[in-house]
């Protein structure tokens, strides 16, 4: 058997009865590797690498009925699951709808909470938090949504005891020395937390 470089040859075999099988070289194996890599790449394109569970919901405005053009975008919503340290946040669209990734595959102990918005908002404690439940669409496919409606108000209600004032979610930009080479602190502190809400 003669081994030269990366080619294998059985033509010069010294063993009796051994037939010349094949001559394989690295140049003839290259197309096989390319084809195998293409097959793997095509297989990965069809399958998502992460199967995350998405929660959909909507935040409505209680005192915006006369205003057809009221924009509900920019309201921050957080999803928190029991015994999971990770939070998932989302920002509402123009109509108040949002989609957030569920931090845990177990949805039974998860809550959705309205944090605040670009304007001063008010909300009742009962309409500020909702549990997550599984529902089915028209074609009987399951999806996750809020079990009770989430609602906010733009004006201070008459009855202060049932409503809680939501803070603005404007960013804080603390001065950082340029020599440190850090990004603005608004990336680290995205909004002022609401204090005093149970």
C-alpha cells in the first residue's frame, strides 16, 4: 500500500489476493463536502433555531373614545413568570397591541403588567395586571394572551383610591466620562421605575 500526501492507492499492493479498490484523493472529496454543507444549510433554514412562546395582547384607553386618532404606541409592558428571574418587555403599537416573548415555557404562573408610556398615564390596579391564558384562534390553533383586559386612562380619575398613577418611561442619561468609552446610560437605565405600586 502506497500513501502519498492525501491520496490513497491500492494499485501497488504487496498483499496477495488484494484487488485494487479505488483511488481516492482530496480533490475528488471536495464536491462531497460542499454538497453536504449545502444540505445541512438548507435543513437549518427550514427549521427555526429557537422555539419561543409569544404572548399577544392589547392595552386599551378608557377615556379616549371621542378621539379616533389617539395613538397608543410606546406603552411599555412587562411579562414576568414565577420562579424565573428573566423579564420580557414589549412596546405597544399604534392600536395598543403588543407581542412579548414568554420567559418560561410554563405559562400558568405568568403575569403581564403595564409599566408606563411616553405620556403620563393612570390605571386601576385591577386593569394594570393580567394573568396569561391559552386561547384558540378561528382555525383552532393555540396561542397565549391576557386573561383580563389591560386598560389605561390619560386623565386623572375622580376616585383616587382605585387608580394608581403610572410614571413616564422617559430615559435617563447620566453623564459618563468620555475616557471610559461607554455607551450612553440610557441603554442601561431605559425608564424610571414606578415606586409604590403593589
